[in-house]
């Protein structure tokens, strides 16, 4: 089956702009508040707290910076083990290392593609002195927080929720970004709400919020000169970037609704194919559907080999694999992306601990058989239908 190449590239996820962003950027310039203070920062912190249901928010340069300072707030110090979701972007684990911690990776489970509570319980048996658990909400779907929070509490550990991808999602009616003692969201350019960059630290702990705010501005003391008694960082978000976020925030529910439509259209369009979408339990979870993904059935996988930086596959009639679909979509000017490669498979973390529930490496299996599909809000239904047709053709 032949398809016409898209003249304009169909992207995985790009910013969806509205008129309000320029209004607030202009306000920052007109008032000359283009530094790390100003009304845009005040407003986005207020509005995010209101949405998430937390008491305090601190706007920062990136979600990674927020994770770093969350690790410090949680008391992570040199040599401390920290349990970390295995299938995630590198920023999650890197932030632990910035604080001096040693990530121990907890395998994924098939139900949500998030941290496996069974593997987490096992990890506490192996590393009983661990006091911090960093949990990621993958692709906009919250983890199993009832189970994970109960396990952490049993062992006297605190949770950091990396909700970088899940702003606006809920678990049992509670907003993502509120399940840990310390939580973060991201406003990176590809996120459901963007500031072009930026992130936010969220907590109900006033002391922690004050510490993070101080650390993020180079730990300046209250003195007439620059006085420092502890290490600080240049992590505070600018009022200009905050203006972009402020203009985006009113459209969060609209963006989620469009993302959900994209997920539903893929799911309907793939009926009858030997694959399934990234899963969630609709009785307890409402994702924000940031990215729509597929997992190809094992018996429908063609041969595929991957090294550290490249891979190969052999086409087979009636079968396909993520690398083939990726390559075919690229041919038609469509961007897709492999599932996050698990941290325990990354050369930089090859010597770190990795705990599975029962000896089966679930994360590497999802990485091998999974693919993130274009989920851009500006993609039309007609464009998505063509993409569905292209993917169907890979199974012929």
C-alpha cells in the first residue's frame, strides 16, 4: 500500500500555542520584570497549587532541577541508596546522582508500565536502609500509589513523585504531583503544558518549600552582602518563561481532551492488529494521555537486534517490530520514538542495582516491543488516520 509523504512533518509532541502566552510575556517586558521574580511566577505557583491540591510550589529552570532539589529536601546524601523507577528518562536517575545518591532501579510492571510494587517490596528486603523512593508516572499514567505508598510507609521511606509527564492526570480522584512528600512537574517543550522549558517543585511542607526556594537562588542569606552558609544553585525560573506557562495553564483540560481523542482513535484504528496500547485501569486512573504508545505481541515480532547506539531488523510477512515501524514512519515524514530505554540497560548505570519482581525483566521487554507514536495535539484526524494506515501496512 502506498501513501503520500507528509509535506509538513508530523511530530511526536510539540507546543500548542495560544494568544495568552504573548500577553504575559509582554507584561513581563512592559513592567521590566524579566528576571527571576514577578507576577507571572506568583500566578503560576498559585494556579498549580490550586490544580494539584498542594500547599506550596517553587518554579525552577527545569523538571530535572526540581528533582535534584527534591532529592536534597528528602535528605539524600553521599552514598545513600534511592529506589528509582527503571523505565524512565535519564533525568530521573541523574538527579539522584546530583544529590550524591546511588540509584537502585525497580523494574516495571505490565499493568501501568510503572514501578512494580512487588519488586519495590523485594528491594526493601535487599536494601533495608533505603529511605527514599523516586516514582515516575510514565507517559502520563500515574503509578499504583495505594500499594507503593503503603510499602514506603511500612519501611519508613519518603516518596518523591516524578510527575514530569503526568500533570493533570488523576489516581482515585487525586491529582498527579501530590502523592509524594516532594513532587515535581515539567514544563519542557514537549509536555502537555509548556513554558519552552521549566519545572516546578511541589509539596505540603513549608520548610521544604522555603529550603528549595533558597537553594534555587544560590542559597543567599538574609544579609546586606552576599552571604552563603550552604551550597546553592542557579535554578530559579525567569518571569518570562513563567509568562508562557501562565498563558498555557487555562488550556490544560483542553489539551488533555485532545490527547485522549488521539489515544482513542489509535485504539479504534488498531483493532484486529496484534498489538495493544499503553495500558491503564480506567476504574482508578485517568491519565493525561501525554503520549500514545503501542506494544507489539510477541508472536507478531519480526527479528530485531539492538546495540547501544544502533540496531537492525529482518522484515517478515505478517510481522513487524518497533524499529521497522519507526523507519517506515520516518520515510513518510512522521516522527515516532522508542520507549524509554530502561536505566539498568544504560552503560552509565550498568553497575547499579536492579530489582525485578520474579526474575523477569519487564522493562526491557516493553522497550524491545514498544513504540511511542505521534501524539501532537495539532495533528488532524485525517493525518492520524493515514498514520494508522501506514502502521497497519507494516503488518502485511
